[in-house]
């Protein structure tokens, strides 16, 4: 009976994680094309503003459920490859978080012009969120294959 409860909880946490990741993925896809979409229909801008308001909740949900799933999977798997891929995935997620934070709270530092600003702007531009999200999804699938 307790195994059934454990599997149900794992399923629910995985489902919430997938739903939050899908929402994040769709929002990232829309954010790349928001200027084109708002030219077609003004409602897209309003929808995107709702997504921006929910961004912190989505990220928090992804982190919380991700940590639970990671801890659950690490108990069963002792592979160095698995841990290395997982670490890389977490670093990519931290990169996205930094991009979001810096774009939300525009720093005065970026207003100064110097060579470091240009490099930081290149590495921290919001257009990188979608490709990094794709890489994270692919790494998640790779981790699922390794786990089986």
C-alpha cells in the first residue's frame, strides 16, 4: 500500500513539473515572437503580460519539483555520467534565472559602455532563454533514458 502512495506522489510531482516546464516552454516561445504577434492582435500583449506575472511562480514550481525529482532519482542512480549531466542541466537553469533576474531589474551597470558590458549583454540576452530551455528539455530526456 505504501508503494502505491509513493508512486502516486512521484506521478503527481512529475506531472506538476511537466506542466510547469510546458508552460515555461510555451511562454519562452511566445516571448521570442511577441512583437510580431502584437502586430497581428493586441490581445497577445495582454496574455504575455500575464505570463510575465506568473514567471516567478513557474520558476519556483520548476525548482521545487525538480529538486524533489532529483533527490528521488539520485537515491537510485550512482552513475557519474548521470550526475554530470544533471549538474550541467542545473547550471543551464541557473543561467536562465540570471538572465531573467537581470532583465527584470535592469542594472545601471549595463548602461555604461565598455567591452565587458558587450560580452555580458551577449551572454545574458533574453533571446537565449528559448534555446537554453530546449537544451534543458533534451538533457531531461537523456537523463530519463539513463535512469531506465
